[in-house]
C-alpha cells in the first residue's frame, strides 16, 4: 500500500512510545482505519537486527504489512460484506 492509497483508505498510524530495553528498544504503533484501531505494529531493535510484527486481534504476520492489516480490519468490522 502506498502512502496515497493509505490516505484514501483513511488509514493512520499512531506512533507508540519508544521503550528502552537492555539490548535496544521496542515500540508498539497503533494502526487506525476510520478512527478505529484495527491492529498494531510492533518494532523491536536489538543488537544488529530489527524485528517487525504486524498484529490484528490474536493473529499476526512477520514484517510490516498494512494491506493485510486493513483486510483483517475490514473482515472484523464487516466492511467486505456484499449484503445490502
């Protein structure tokens, strides 16, 4: 998803507080769709590595995947349903 697509889809990422740990730092960003939280992006920075996890409800995927998160949010809120 490009930045322009995210803006059109009303997706916003609210940065979380950066927390210092023994080996680096950790941060949990909130992802909002139309003002409702649909998931989080967890970033951990350790010695010689960065780990990113995208989390929606109780499922997750490795990496930074906004498209997947928006799909999960749409399914959770029934926005993909074809019923009128």
